[in-house]
C-alpha cells in the first residue's frame, strides 16, 4: 500500500485540530506546518514499517486476519498505552 | 475615538456555508473559527448619526489550544445608501477586505487578545447607511495564519474617529 494521498493526510490534519480544539488541548509551540509535517511523517512511518509489523505478528494471526483487522489491533494497543478514553469510544468498553 | 457598536456572537449572521460555529466556551458565547477553512460571519446595523473619521474594528478573541504562531482577520464593509442601485435580495457589495496582517496569538491558550483592524476600505460608509460588517479568519493563508486549532471570537467593537 502506498502512502496516503495528500487529501487524506489533510483530513487527518484538520480532524486533529478540530478534535484538540474541542478538548481545549493542543501541542504547545507548534504551527500548522509542523502538524502537517508530523501527519506526513507518521504516514510515511506506517508505510515504511508495515512489512515489519506484519512479520512481527504470530503466523496464525498474520495469515488469517485482514489488513483492516491488523490495523485495528495496532491502533488498540497504541491507544491502550496512551489514550484509554479514545479506545473505550471505539470498543464501547475495555474491561 | 468613540465606540459605535459592540457586536456579539449571539447577534451574528451567517452565510449559507463556511461559517463559524456559535458555541459556548466556559458558558461564554463565542464564534469558533476553523483553523483550515476560511469561515465568515456578518453583523448588520444602521450607521449612526455623527459617524465620522477613521473606522476601526477591534476584535477580541482567544485560542482554543494554540500557544504560538499567528492568525489573520479579514474585515469587509458593505454600506448601502438610500436609493443605491444594489439589489439586496440577490447581491452583496462588500468593499475590498481590510486585513489585520499576521497577529501573534497569546502564549497561553484562553488568554484574551484584542486586535485593531483599520477599515481603510469602508465602502464610503456614512450616517444612515444600511451596513454589514463581514469578519473572517484567513485560515487558508499559509503565511499569515499559522496557529493551530480553533479561534474563539468573543466580540467585535466598531469604532469611529469621533
């Protein structure tokens, strides 16, 4: 899979600003260009490391799960580490 | 210098699309201007008798989250005089916008900043005119509007030179 088109990266960039504005929270000391560059870098990192992530998964799961299922697994682990409230909004409950 | 009007979020008028959201921040009415889409709102009033001199719009705002960077406002005036050939039910006739230039946001989100925009292009406004004031955040200006997140407009003071 290629990196996201810039239109989709901009959707993330706009969405992050609206989400953080709604929380009255942001990343201190950055400009819009810094945020867009971070979105670009994160997408590039996913692109560069997707094979590595896939290979890290146990073979049975790797061969049977879809790309969408593997992606939500990664998102869930990252959110459990750093943003439990967001994970609860996706899963309904995390018990 | 005299205050002629204080224009509040609750009295704002909105175009059909690309307008700031009327919302409450800590129970204070505000207009939330997006950081990436240029949004606009209006206020209508009748130009008061005795209006004179340089007109100025003083915009009070806070940032939702940004602590660095700049914002830019664009303020335009539409002044319609009795018997002017302007079809109000079909057209707008705003004069050229007056831009604030890049305004550095407060270093703490939620701290107020007040920006004075001189209305050099005032559409020849005079007493008795039917007036609309247009206010935008120039969010798609990558040079002058660099601050992230929403801008909450608190009010606009309309001054003249009296």
